[in-house]
């Protein structure tokens, strides 16, 4: 029987892209899903689709920049299922632009979602995982958490931060809490739609012509979860085969 079966899994940013693909894949493996995102209509549709296919899922509208909402998502998991086995910190933004355009509001949004949102997730689940003496935190970083790209310095900084947090969890988790850092390259999601600079958007659009399907990342996440408790898959980088960097 798969190690995924019966596990209670929280997914942020679950309403589209990697979160949605991961929800479908884990539901097929028998996970009990707790779905969080801002768009209730998308969450409800996803929950309904999973239930219709024989899976188990609940949802709660969640903006990861609001700590109280992230805590409520974790509490919903405990109330419904009694525990929290896995947190997938997936919510993220990528409004790329050159630094000298001074899009400070966009920088702040990336920090709020990509870093503070991850921290709020950790704060919401770590006490429960410590009480259980078991847990698994999966953070979605990026290839941009390993290489700095032009017009992407702030985004890269946030994803380097996610990678650092993942390593911190690994070091502090001991034998109880597993840590996995997933770093996707170009993947077909809504991530590029947040780019407001036309020239940057054009360049990224050309790169993303090679994008792979979101289920490629969902498969990687499932692989990490389904390992036995004494195996911790710490780092996975998944790119299109022809992506140069």
C-alpha cells in the first residue's frame, strides 16, 4: 500500500497550477486533502471533482499573507482529520521586472507570499507535527532558488530564502520532521500572468514555450511523500529537458 494512503495533506495555492495537479494526484493515492487558496469558486470545483472521483477533500479560503487564515487552515485539518501529516507550501507569485523599474509594491507582494506565506505555514503546522512526533514539509522553491536570472533578482531572492528554510527544517527536524525542497523550472501554470513589465513578459513567454505539464511536479511531490518514514528526499530540481538554465 502506498505511503500516501490516509495521510492528511494541506496544500496552499491549491486552486490552480501545481497545487491543483498535486491535489488530483494525491487524492488518487488515497490522501485526505485540505485545500487552501483565495478563489473559493476554484476550490469548491476542485473539492467536488475529487469527491466525485472517490477521493476525500475539504477546503478553506486562505490568503497566505494573513497568518490567522493560515492558522485556520491548519485547524480545519485537525478538526476534520485529527492530525496533519504533510504541508505543501505551494502558493507563490512571480511578477518579474528589472530592479531599476522600482516596482516596490511587487517586491513586497513577493516577500509577503513567497517568504512570509511559507513561514506562516510552518508556524501553523510545526506544533502539531512535534506533538505527533512526525510530519513532512514540502516547500516549492524554483530553479530561481539556485540561479539568479536578469529581471528576476527579487523573485530569486525569495526562492533562495525558501531553499534556506527547507534546509533549516531538515536540520532542526531531527528524526521526526522530513523536509523536501522542490525546484521547478518552466512549468505550464498561471505564474507568468503576474508579470506586469511587457518586455520581461515577452522574454519569459518565449522561455515558457518549452514548459512542461504541472503533473510533472505533482509526480515529484508524490514521490517524496510516498517514501518510508526513514527516507527524506531533501531536494528535487525538475526542468524541461531542453531548458538551458
